[in-house]
């Protein structure tokens, strides 16, 4: 198990305890050499439910960014260039001299005072996104740190989907039955198979999963077949029953 997998496992074990989750984000940021670290998932601000974990950013600056997130020139450019799924050094992607939004350049950038930022987005469900971002005030991040950030972004996806699915189920049925009966998935499942299980648990069918993950129907069918074999299930309904009943 590599370092990024250890972090994701720690987040999983922390459940929904915000203090513990933020401690893990602090540890991640410190290992990567970040002055500021932010993990965001869910619907866009002002468009639905979302969650954030952060370290190193003042509450006032955080709230300032949330209020003006729609004006983020870096975010707009990142999306327009179809960079979703990649951790990108923002100031290299879009130098300040090429930002023509005067308010963003003269108000938002000086307010946060950040010189080096590496950020990435990853879709986790229709209308929902995972975002992680790390910032430094003085020196750029090392190549090794950037590579670890990319691994982390990809490996956080199943955890993020699981967190959202569990929150939805708890809102319907309460936390006790889910906490008591949640199935422990086999360690033999691959990262891709964990991703598929998470989507199945959220109610998506094979066709929707194929479209969301950008793979072939045959790949999705093969992965579901492998998941059923590894979990000793005859069909998907039995798998979902085992996930939420613990049988």
C-alpha cells in the first residue's frame, strides 16, 4: 500500500468525524509541502450540498472564496481546456498577465496571496465534483509532490462516491443500520472495481456507469462480473443487499 492509499484508507476509517478528517488533510498537506490544503466534494457552492476539509486557510478567506468561486478565472480556464481529471499548476496554466478579469486579478489574487497552486477536478456523479487544491506562498512544489497529488486525486474518487452515497442513505434511514451492517468489501477488488461498486450503490445501472466512466460496455460488464465473483454474489441485487445488510 503506497502513501496515497494509506491516506485514503485513513479518511475511510475516520468516517464522518470532521476533526479527524481535517487532521488527515493537514497530514497530507504537510507531507506534500503545502501551506494551504483544501479538499472539496459534492455540488458546486450555492447549487446543492457539499463538503470541505481544509488546513492553513483562514475562515474569512475561505468564506470569501466561496462567495466568489464563480469568478475564479483559473477554474473557468481549467474547465474550458478540458483538463478535468488532471492536477495542474494554475499559474503556469494561466499566467497573471493573461487574466483579463480586472476584479479577479486586482482583488481576489492579492487577497489570497498565493504564488504556487496545484489543483484538480474529478467528476464523481452527475452534477457532483471532487476537487483538491494545494498552495504554497514562496516556492513551487516538487515534481514528486505533483505526482503524488495526481495519484491522490484518482484514488479519492471511490471514497468520495462512497461518502456521498452513505450520506444519502443515512438521510433516508438514519446512521445506525448502516453503521451496524455495512459490508466490508474484499481486498482483492481493484481500484476500478471499487469505483464501479460505489456507483452501483448509488443506484446507477451498467449503461450509466459505462457512460460516466468513459469505458466500453464490455469493460463494465467484465468488471461487474469480476465483482460478483469476488463477493460471492449471483447478481447485482444480491451484491447491493450484502453491502447494506452485512450478510
